[in-house]
């Protein structure tokens, strides 16, 4: 008799809050739930530059904006970031490959295969951009959001998108910025793949 792997309670609650409709982009056991663009209301992307995979870097940032703590508020926050990037900045899509909510879910931005607009022209073609929705200068993201990011990074390695010996960078390591915020930066510096 085969045994199914149970979802963590937080992920199960988030799925229930989404009406049970949350899907995953590919491998459930590896990635856990990733909220696809169709669920958070993302318009079709106009971006057409693919990443050359696998990439050697992942860059962690923060949006420095509002936080979100529930699937409904996080979906709205992703739409807000998308609107700012596409309407105000006139980018082809939201700039990040993935966005992390304080609800503990990962929200699909440009996804695994499309070059982002998160860390400048030198870093965008060689990295996956992961942003935490919120401002983490004075406070830490909750543990569930940190776990979601770590699971996403492990998933990238398992899927062959990130090299097994990838380097993790804070946004401030790639550009002159305060991102990902002092508190989040202090945390990711302790993660195994971090390299300044």
C-alpha cells in the first residue's frame, strides 16, 4: 500500500483558504504549493527572454512595501506589485521570478524559465529572483515565509533550474540598495548557499 506525503498544516490551511484550487507548477513533492499566475489574477506575460538554465545564482530581495498575511491579501499584493511594474515602470511583467507571502505561500511571477528584472542587467540573465512581500529592515519575515523560500530554492536544484552549487545573494550584494532589508539579510547570510 502506497503512502501519500501529507502537506504541512500551514500549506493545507492556505489551500483551503484558496478554495482548494491552488495548483502546483510541476512537482508537488519537491516544490510544495506554488500559486500560479492564473490564481492571483496575473495577466499574460509579455516577456520573451528565457534564462539559460541551470543558473548559478539566486537573489533574494524584499518589495519594501506592504506585507500580506492571508492568501487573499497576498494575491492582492502580488497584483499591486504586478501593476506597478507593468503600468508605472512599463516592464513586460512583474520583475521577480517568484514572490513569497507572509502566508507561507510562493506566488509565481515570471517563473523558472523567464529572465527577471530584479537585480540589474548583469545579474538578471544569470539568476532567479525571489522577493519577500514586505519591508524587512526592522522585522523578520515569519518562519513559514522563510521555509517557503528555502523549499523553493531546494526545488530549483531538484528540477535542474539552479545548479547544485548555486550561490545565494542578497539584493544588496548585487546592487546598491537596502534590499532585502537588514533583518532578512541577516537571516539569509546564515543559509548554506549564501555567498557575498
